[in-house]
């Protein structure tokens, strides 16, 4: 995972001298890599250890392996603009482009070397697909219903809708098509009743399993953790342990090992509680809540004391993470964050 340095030190900042740091969520290892291409690229997303970049001048999408330097070139985002007319007919092309830069990414890798990439466009609520041999992106004719950020996992994208009158949850699956296949609409795989799972509902990968996390009743009740594979089969057996893992829930979700990163507590779920208005941790074994950080780490000035929990949590907010800012919602509200450089070329990312 790419580390957000804090203090506005975005990848490509002159003070970093072309270097970017990465850390392993399972081993705790840190690696510093020289990546001068960030002078004219910005990060839109990451998946499966790859960075999803936009080249500033032509909006080309590029997949970068940060340790080998291998790059896969894909068509420019601007090739989607003609297909955006029916979505936002009143907007100019300049105002449409920012709507395409908030993405979740999945991909398939065929035996013949052809890579198919699928972008879930969060603002537009449509999906775009292109292969490594294409010259333009193709946008879906259908929308997906969502109120959580799309969750990519193993060439699929899952979307959650939990805004029904009873707060019950629906989970849909979108498959990345192989070359020559037609992109299919979202497939409903879970329709949960409110007595089994109530929103807000999150999906997270933990120990190679997709977990589903939601509430038992209201926002003051205990959290429930299920395996997605189980509830697809309508087996609602809550998990009582996630081992040494700590799970982080936000726009994006992730899990990290408390053995490798001692500031974490195993068996916990980190979450910005909408009623407490602070980052809290839920202890799965006891069903209790506690603050995730002390007040000095939580509200310290920059530069200043900052728990590593804050760095990990920042990775879950792309608008902070890719700009080198700590996810401190009282200081940097996501909707007001702007790029300090090349703002017109990176707006929306």
C-alpha cells in the first residue's frame, strides 16, 4: 500500500525528490521506491498491488507495478466524453472529466496476455471497460444502484445498497468481461432482511475472504461480521473472531495485521462513528467500543504526533491518500480538498 506522508507531501512533491514509500499490511515492511513519473501523473486508485494512474496531459490510464516499474497503457479517460452526453447533457467536456476520476478498479488477465480493465465510475454510477488493445473506453448503458463505494475483488466489483426503508441490504456483483464477452448488468447475489443485517454495510477483504460488516439493530448496537460466501448461500452465521487482523472501514476498506503493526489491536474494526464523530474501534470478542487513538494523535498539529493508525486510515480515503494529506475530517473535509498542482488536470481525483 502506498503510504500517505502527511503534510501535503503528495507523490511527486519536490521535497520527496521522486521517492514514494510503500508498506506491507501483513508484514509491516517498508520500501522506498524512486518513481520520477509522478511529475506528470497522479494516482486515481490501487488494486492487487498495482497503482492506477492518470497521465496529466492526455488523461491516459496506466497500471503501474511500483516495484518492477512495469506499465500497462490503457485508453484516455477523455474517450468517454462522447458517451457522457446523455448522463450530463448540460455540462461541458471540461466539467464532465472530473466526474470520471473517482473510480474503483478491477481487471482480468487472459492467457494470451490481453488485460481487460473495468472502472466503476462512482460519480456517474456506471461502469467503463477497455482492454490493453483498445483505443477507447466503453461505458455501460446501465446504472448501478449504490450508496457505498464499489468494492473490487478478484476481477469482480461488488456494490452495496442499504438505503431501503427498513435499512436492509442488497449486494450486487459485476463481472469484468473477458475479451470478446459483453459486459453484463449487476447481478443481485444477496438480499438480506433487516433482522439479519442492517446498514450501513461494508465489504472488506480479510485473509483472502470477502467479509460483510453491518449492524445488528441501530448505530449503537453491535457490529455483525459475515463471510460473503456464506450469506450468498443464505447462511447467516456471524463470525466471532478475525484473528490478529484489524479492519478499517471508510470509503475504501482494508485489513492489516496487528502482529506486524504493533500500534494496532487485533480483532478490532476501525470506523468513523457517525454519532461519536470520531474514529473508534469495535472489539469483536467483547462487543465493546473504544477510541481508536488518544486525543494527541487524533487532533495533533502537522507536523506533530500522529498514530500510525491515522496513516492506515488515510489509505481508505483516496482524496486524502493521493494528495499526501492525513484523513483529518475536521481539517481537510474531502469535498473541499484541491490539488496544489495541476488542479485543472486532476480535478475530481
